[in-house]
């Protein structure tokens, strides 16, 4: 090999190395710019409170602004579709709940809940409590089931609307307990609780934090809570499993998602930061104040849970003929 050939080869190697290092330098470490966090719910609710707290903590950790973007409408479809159509670069994420696995059974959604989203990190979980009007003559879950069986179709339950988590939870109870109660849909949880206290309806499935003041004041009677263990907020109330319905494990989870195809190194970066966040006392206190608890899983475990719930709730929705307007 001549000296000239060797020199040309060295120049080529140096140029190639320069292009590679230049390309790497042109791609700053994630995150290199502000991040948008879509919340497919209206402002003011517990999901928005959780999102703003998470965004604040990520901002403090990374020095990049994380902007909460409330995109309500279409039973969470508008916000979810916006995420599905976003670039898979980690700069658009979404904080949502179990609607992601129930709404596709109720609407013809423009996305696939499994195919079009990448689970990034679970955040929190909120258990349901089954509450009765105090006039209903039952003081435990077995007593209420006996009462409902003796009065088929005569007891009724409220919900925050057709197809809402409260509606799906109550219909799941109907199926698991082998009873039949009538559904009374409301436009939101507040009017449903008002009529439950007033005696216009008998039963409501609610996140614990929403009805806890009414329980403490004696205006509502708790019968059972979901989850694997008794709630720290209601330790005197037995779980559905303790009451004889071990299969009734329904809870509201909250998690972060990214568009499908987002690089694993980016989702791992977000997940690792959330994991640190969930282990801090101040974050746990924030969750407890909203009636939630930390929910820590791997992305693989959560993906399996989503697939399981997509199937489970699909069966309930079909069996109970649940529609968004019924």
C-alpha cells in the first residue's frame, strides 16, 4: 500500500468518525426540550391534580418544562387519539385511567388501546367502595346480596353515566353476586351521590375519597371495598373478597403512556424517574390526600394487566349490554 493510499484511508476514517460524532452531538440527551402531558379529562378533577404534581416533579428532576394539556371530550377519545397520532419521540405523553380499556368496547375508537400506545409507568391506584343509603336494611356484603336476591329488579344503583367506571363496577357486582339491580345513570358523580343520600337510589360504587366525608358523617353506609387488602382510609370495612366475592377486583389505576414506537431508552428514562418519585414520602402523602395509593409495576406487568382488563371488562359490557346512553 502506497503512502498516498494510506493517507487517503486515514482521511476517510477521520471524516467518517467526524460525521458520527457530529450526528451524536446534534442529538441532545432526552429530554432536550419541553414535554407535553395530555390529560383526556376536564380540568379540576383528581387526574389533573395528579398530572400537575407529576409534571412538577419531572420538571424539577430534568430542568425541562412538562406542560399539562387537558384534552377532554368524546369519553377520553379526543385526548387518546391526539397521543396516538403524536410523534413517538418522548415529547408527548399521556396520563389516563381505566377508560383506555373500557371505552373501546363502548365506542368505535380511532385507535387500538394495545397496539397504538406504549405503557411508560404506573402511578397510582384508587379502590372503589360500595356505599348504600343508610335506610337500606343491610349491614354487610352477604346481607346485601341476600336482600338483592329477595328483591330482584327492585333495588337500584346510581352511576356517573352510562359506561362510566361506576356503572361497569356495579354491573360486575351484579354478575359476580348473581343479582339484578336497576341502573340509574346521572350526569356526573355529584348528582348521583346527592340522590343516594336523599334516598332516591340505593347503591353507588365510588372512589373512596369522593364519599369518605359522607361515610364519616353517617350519611352513607359502606359495605365493601375493592382491592386485595382493606383500605387504610376505611380499615373497618371488609373487602369484596372477605365478603365472599374474590373475583370482584375492580380499581381505578392511573398511568403514563407514550405513542407506540417510542424508543425504549426514552420510556425507561421516564419510568426510572417516576419510580424514584413514587418512593418519596411527599409523593405518597399527595396520593393519599387524593384517595390514592402508589401503584408500582413493571411495564411488562402493566401490559399484561391491560390485556387482561380489556378482555374482562369487554365481557362485562357485553353481558350487561352497557352503552354510553343507558
